[in-house]
C-alpha cells in the first residue's frame, strides 16, 4: 500500500452468537444511502467489483484496523437492499479473538468498520457529501466506535457445530418416537 493511497475506514454495529468453534458474528459493515459521520455515503453497488474479485475469504477480519491483529475469518459478505451484510467467526485460538468475544459479550464494544480504497467517488458541490461509487474492500474490523450510525445489530442466531446439530436432531427423533409409542 502506498502512502498516497491510504485505506479508509467506515464503522457499523454487529451482534454475536457463540459456537463450539468460536463466536459467529453477523451484521452490517456498511449501510447504503446513509450519510456517515465523515460525510460519506456508500452507493448500493459500490462493493460489487471488489467482492466479485476477492470474495469473503480475501477480506480480513481485524481488531481495530490493526493488520498485525487478525481475530477471525469472514465467511459471508454480500450486499443486499440495506447494506453490506457480513458473517464470520472470531477465532477462540487467538488471544485477541477471545478478548474481542469477552468485550462483545459485556457490551463494551459493538462496532464493525470497513477498510477500503476508494476507486470512484463523486462529491455533491451543494452539500459536500461524498458518494462512494466503487470501493476496493480490504478488511472489516471489530472496533469501538462505529462511524456509520445507520447500521444496526443483526439478529442473534445460536449456531451449532455439525455434531451438536446431529445430536439435537437425534434427540428430537427419539422424543417423537417415544410419544408415538405412548399413544
């Protein structure tokens, strides 16, 4: 990365659900059409080219935009009508991942932030608002202060490992069979 092409950041809130493998987090890393605290608005198709080229696996999950502190992996990143939806796993084998999970659970931190390079933008001369038309997405960080106040927490989903799900389904089948035999 060149000094004259800095990575920019945008923030948004998210939520977390614990799994056997770590913590699954999901939420919106960017909300479309919303003026953020720095006067930027992200266009609905701004991420399209970058996501097609990189996919979720090449976008890093970092702690506070620090490239020396990856804390997990993004498994799903997609633009929908509301914004940039993300789902990933905090890694419990990483010390900072465990710390992030503790802070999330305590409510001490609840933000997501995008690190990107602006490819195309347009500034409204009347309002001074910058419309981000194309973004090269590099990373999404867990952060303390979200920049984009329009982003909201996604629903909490309890995730199960494959083995836990199989055991749950087996227990339900046994209950159904037991009830059927009692009738």
